[in-house]
C-alpha cells in the first residue's frame, strides 16, 4: 500500500483508498491513497502524463465518460464509495463540481449560464430567488461588479479570465461541497491568473478545492497541501509524496520530489 497519504481525519472531504485507474488494459494510475482535507486547497503536481488529471477526474466520476475507463479501489465521500453501483453519478457531480482547463461558457447569456444548472436540476424557487442566486454566485466568483449591467449579454463576449470566473460561478450555482479545477489558469494571462488564485483563497472558506497545476509556483503560492505524482517503471502514475505545501517545497522527504521541484528532471 502507498504510505504517502496524510492521516485520515474527520476533516477529510474525500479519501482515495487503494485506487487504480485503467484505460482498457492500460493501468494509468497505480495504488493511490490520498486524503483531501475539508475547506483547504490541495494541489496535484507532477510531470506530464503522471496521472494527476486522471486522479482529479476520478473524484467526480468524469472518467466514466471515457470509453474503457474503469476504477478499482474506493473514493470515499461522506463514508460512501462514489463507485458503488447504487451511487447516482448525477448526485456525485452535483456535490463535486468541475472547472476545466479552457473556459467553456455556454453560448447563452451570462445570467442563463448561472441559472442553467439549478433549472435542469428542478429549481423550485421564484424568479426573484433565482435572480438572487445568480447574483450571489457572481459575487462569490468576484465577477458581479464587472457584469451586473450586462447579465443578458452573451457570455462569449467576456475576456478569458472573466469566462473562467463565470465557469466557477456556474459550478457554485448547484451548491457543491467540493470544486475540482483542472489547470484553470493555463490559458490565462498573469493578471487573470492572480484573480483566480485570490478567488480560490476566498472560496476556501466555504468549499474544498482540488487543483491540478503544471505551475509549481502556483502550487506553492495557492495551496495548503500538495501531492506530487510521477510515472513509474510501468508507465503508471503513482503518488510519491503528499504533505503540507510549505513542507513539500522546503523540506521534501523524497529525492524524486526534490529533483522535480528544483528542476533537475520533469
């Protein structure tokens, strides 16, 4: 068993236990044991192809959409294995939201981008209550002041950074407990990246955040805990080290971690 997971506590939002992820016969990820602490920012780092995005997508069963993908082991959320046959995948994705690498607003108005999720999930409130929810989500995503006078305009007219914050607001509208972010700043300029990082700090008060990033400086700046993944001899992604971010970057336990963060490989 992998021994690099931090101890499980009642404050864990998600727990991966002996998790292996396959695409057909290929094992992409090997034996992951990982506890994601509640209301913290956890970064997943490592070289390209090491499985960090695959692990992230396992946390809300997005890998189900890939033909031939399967997960062995457990991902525990509130004590239930998300991969148990009786678990409703729609409920999983409602509780564990996702923000992708490239901003992907719907070709709808700014307002309708936020309202869409609650409406397809059977919104029972009034129009005034929906208006209030849209405003609250845009406020939490630090976007309200920039768009409050153009809610009926197309979301596609926003800048890249604004579109990404809109996608975060859209994820918040279905009231998740956990937000997954797959390299959310890779397509953004430095100023927009800083805004997303500041937003993550603010959201951490209410949500658990897991972010995949190829940018080690971002992981060092913006996360509370960091997990370092590598590719093993069988080309499977494996967890090398997981600890508080400051410890991992200043006093790593493993030589491979130190070599990666100092740029000696990867």
